[in-house]
C-alpha cells in the first residue's frame, strides 16, 4: 500500500468536512444551527423557518418566508402513480422501509431533464420538504385500514401533516394547538446534528453526484438503525418491557452494566459526541411534562423513564462512561401522547432531520467535495495460486 493509513473505526476521531451549518460542543452540551442556540429556536421559531435557516444560511425575511412556505404548500401532492408502488408493500411493512423506497422513487417521478444545465436543486428541495410528510402518513393510514388523506393548501405545514395523519371522512378533525406546538418543537430539535451517521451517509452518496432523492433515501435507511434514529422506537419498547416486568429499573440498569453478557443496552442513553446531557433531551424532558399535563395524558412510562434516568445517573458504570439521556430517550413519550404510534417514531425523526440532510447535501455540492472513498488496512490472505474445483 502506498503511503500510510490511520485506522479510525466509526470515524470517532475523523473530521470528514468543513461545515458552517451546525455547531455542537459535546463537553458543554451546546447545539447551535447557523449560530442560533437550539433553546432559542425551539422556543421562538417555526420548523419551516428553521428549515430555511439550515438550508440557506439565514433566518428568512417575511417575504423570503412567504415565498418558501407558499412553494412548499403548493407541492404537497404526490404523483398518483407513486401509490401503485406503495400499494405493492405488505400492510405490515415498516414505515421507514416504505419511506426510504418512495423517496428514492421520487427520482423517477421528478427527474432532471436529461443533460439540463439548469440548477434545479431548489425545486427538488421544495418537493422533498413538501411531499415527504404526505408520503409518511400513507403507512399509518393503511396500517389502520383507513382511507388516505390528501394534503390541503389552506393548512400550515404541521397542521397539514396532522390532518393527513388523523382526520377521517366520518368526522371533522380539529388540530389541537398543543399538539401542533409540541410537534413544532420536536421537529426543530431533530432538524440537524452535524456529521451523524445518516447525514454522513447523505453526504457520501451525494459525493458520487447521485441525485438528491437517492441521497436522502440512503440517509433514511441509515437513520432506521436502532443505534441511531431507530432508538426512539427501541426506548418506548424497552420502557414498556420494564413496566410489564414490574417497573424495577435497577434490574435493567444492572443488565446494561453487564452488556458483555446480557447484550442489553439502555436505549436512549449515551452519545458519540455528547459527554454531558444532550441539550435536546433536556428540552424534550421538560416538554414531556408540559405536553402530557396539557393533554391530560397520564403515561406510566414517563415515570419509569425518569426513574431509569435517576438510577443510571447515580451509577458509576454510566457516570464513568459519561452516558446521559440523548434526544431519543423522552421523544417517544411525547409522540405517543400526540397519538403517533411507536412504529412511526423514526419516521417523525426523518421528517425533522430532512432539512438538515438537505442543507448538508447542498453544502457538500457547493463546496465541490471530492467523492468519498476511504482506505483500509488489509488483513486477508497473501497471494496464492488458483486451484481448479476438481482438485479442491
Ligand atoms: C442518535 O451522532 C448523532 O449525532 C446521533 C443523533 C443525531 O441527532 O443524529 O444524536 C441521534 O442516534 C442518538 C443515539 C441513539 N442511540 C441510542 O440511544 C442507542 C444506545 N446508545 C448506544 O448504542 C451508544 O451510546 C451510541 C451508539 C449512541 C454511541 O456509541 P459509541 O460512541 O460508539 O460508544 P460505545 O458503543 O463505544 O460505548 C462506549 C461504552 C461501551 O462500554 P465499554 O466497552 O467501554 O465497557 O459505553 C457503553 C458501551 O458498552 N455504552 C452503553 C450504552 N451506550 C454505550 N452501555 C449501556 N447502555 C448504553 N446505551
């Protein structure tokens, strides 16, 4: 091998790019999008304002926002032929597999004209932001045997999504402002997180000049993993198991401490970068109390989650490894209170993360990053002669 290779499994100490989008400090527990603190944005901004900020670098003026928001509002319909692809999935297909496939299929329905030199990136950005929520609701409605809902141009982004998710032809559906506001905060908190696994996937796929739909589809697939975005579904299933098992959190803390033998991890705990409290988890934990009390929801797993957090944060195994609750630990408790089923939690993460993936893909292209192609340290067989099968 010419030159030398430094092995860095999981890229724990490798900077893959320069980026001006998101700043996070794992020691201090700081997260900022384009210089604005996540606390400020979650309290004061709308999700689409944050999407514009991440993608275009500045908070939009009223005129810029009106144009951006109107374009999205007018592109929420999905080509009806995509329903034929969707109808081919088994009813119990996981919504993340469906979402990844249909977003990839968008490259066939909204292709760039062959050889067109016009930069159509902004049109594809609008289509992704506008159509992914519509597609996301299909799995939920079909899983219930309910008719699909179409988007409505007279609804804002989040109410439109909620209406497609929960309205039924047999009764009027009124969006609860508490639910819409809670979702606004959750989507903002998930919007970007610098070079995490799924974002790095989007960048790597896009670095080969693959189109934006294929790149985002790859990011959705990476997010699905239980160690990444899929953790929010695993957390609720873990908390339900603890509840069914009598609520004894110390037993599960012990199981996690003996991960080598039990193979058990406390989902929603630990983070590659945060060696302090994940600032998003802090906001979501507080929001969980607020939203559940406003909605009059009493979910026993919230108390189990708090008990588990308390036990872990006072246990040397977790303290010594700086394992704190991450963004996925409390988010599922709010999603559930909003009526969103467990198998849709990671889809909610994908809807939130979409503007971040888009912003990072756009920056990668604008910075003309080279195609990603890491090296390896070879540990296989040395040169040997081929042996014909009759002699093997
Ligand atoms: C997200 O990167 C991002 O920014 C991701 C994300 C984003 O916004 O994009 O923040 C979203 O993916 C949050 C993480 C969601 N995943 C989980 O909650 C799954 C559970 N957490 C872990 O699997 C783990 O903490 C990771 C995957 C999050 C981080 O893994 P690392 O950095 O590779 O750390 P590691 O696996 O090397 O763990 C270090 C030690 C090990 O023990 P030792 O070998 O030193 O004895 O800590 C232990 C691990 O066994 N450990 C855990 C644990 N997480 C790590 N032990 C018990 N429970 C856990 N959850």
